[in-house]
C-alpha cells in the first residue's frame, strides 16, 4: 500500500444519494484506492441527497487522481469538485499586510496619516535612529533569494522560489513574532544583490539571504572593495559592522542557512 501524507491531501466535495449505506460505500472506495480519510463535513442535505466535503490524504498527484476516479465510479455518488489542499493553501500567496492600529475614526486616520504623520517624519529626520522606534523597521526582516538553490530544487529562478520564501516568512512570524518579507531577486550577481540589500536598509532591520550559490558572477574591479564597502550587510550574529562576510565551503559554495543581514543600530 502506497504511504500517504498531508503533502498530497485533497478535499472531495461529493453529492451522495440520501439512503442507508451510501457514505460507507464512498468511504470503502476511497480506502480500496489507498486513500486515508480525515475530516468528513456535512455541507447540506435534502430528502434525496447529502453534500459532503471529505478530506483525503494520498501518496502523490497521480494517486490523488486515482482516488477521485474511484469515488466517481460509485453508483449514487457524484464528485462535484475536488481541490489539492497544498495548492489551495498557496492561492493568492500565504502572506498579507495587517494593521496594528485599526482606523475607526477620522482622528485615527489623521494620526496615522496626514497631517499628523509629518511630526513623526520630522522626529526621524532629526534622529535617524528613531526609525527603529516609529516604523516597521523595528521588527521587520527580509528573506532574500535569487532562486539558485531552493530547498533541494536547484536553480529554479526567483519566481518559483517565492512560495518557499513566503513559507520562511511564515516561520519568522509564527515562532518568533517577527514580520518578514520575501524578496526574490532576478539577478545572480553578488554586487547587484549586495547593492539591493544596502539600498533597502531604510525599511528593514535585517536581510536573510537564503541558499545562494558561491559561483555567481561578480565584478572583478569591485569584488573585494564592494564586499568591504561601508554599510554593506554583515554576517548574522557577531561580526564587524559594515562588512560582508560570505562563508564558503571547500567546493566554493555558500552553505544553506542564515548567511548575512543588514547592520542594525
């Protein structure tokens, strides 16, 4: 029997004849096809039919389709719709922007935005370190990738890497209470990546590049100078502020895991 997991989980919406034994016949068909039934939710019913959502774990995508076909073969059962739960979780992305202070009144709006926000801008202009007190920079990081070494998938590019980086941002929020933005860059040049991180320091407290490769192109003229440029990102943890330090293995690749971040005040 093929092992099943939530990785290949589907939700079946099935219209079943409302007579004794029909739900059991559908469940038997799923079991004989090798599926593992989870939740069974009654959506609606009338004298002739019941409509149920059934959560089923499968072994792979082909196994999902075999389970659906098995239910369709049951006399008195109609598969109205079915969805892959993993793909469904990612529809529209897994992150959103939420307000820490709701805008309920005109006073709330005037304090959060114009004209009162000008006072906050002036305070930061007078003392830039106050950005950590009065903006999202206090608790915000970026998860940066160029899509060249994504969780064992290899060089898949920046757009396909986004779901993984969104997942990492979810972990930051769920387990550390840190707001994280996924940033996937359409470049493999070290200088360009470092330059992007540097110009983004006004918004984000730290940058966490994920799984970059070590043999990316770099300008010879700017190589050592750009890595030592004042204000460039630094290695997470202890290290000299303002220096880029990329840890490489013997094969020239940068190991996975947290590598560098923007310097903090």
